[in-house]
């Protein structure tokens, strides 16, 4: 119904690709929705080269997710539990 596009497209337009920091954090209540939002944002941004979108959620390797954050994810889509875990780990 376009809910992800309604908030996702304005976020994608505001991202400055040359700056390698996180521009937006999207919290999602479930892992499945987190992955779906990240996938939709990747689809919407297919012509915006160099944009990094990272999904962080439980049940996946936190080390891989930390490396993705250190590489400079422009948009992070996360579940609350994993986001709190990452914040605690600094």
C-alpha cells in the first residue's frame, strides 16, 4: 500500500552519499519487517549509486552487522533489541 515508500523515498532523497555516516535509523518491531523494509529501500534506491543500507536484527551475526556499521551505512533498519545490543557495545 506504499507505507514504506511514504517514509523511505524522502529519506533516500535526503541522504548525502559522499558523507559516510548514518543519516537515518528506522526501527522495526520484527525481523521479517526489518528485512522487508531494507529490501524495499534497496529497490527504491537502485539508481542512487554508492548508497549503503544495512539491516540489523537478532538471529544474524552481530560481528557482520558491526562491520557493516563501521563501513558507513547511510541508512540502518533495525529491530529494537539488536539496536540496544549494538548501543551497549558502543
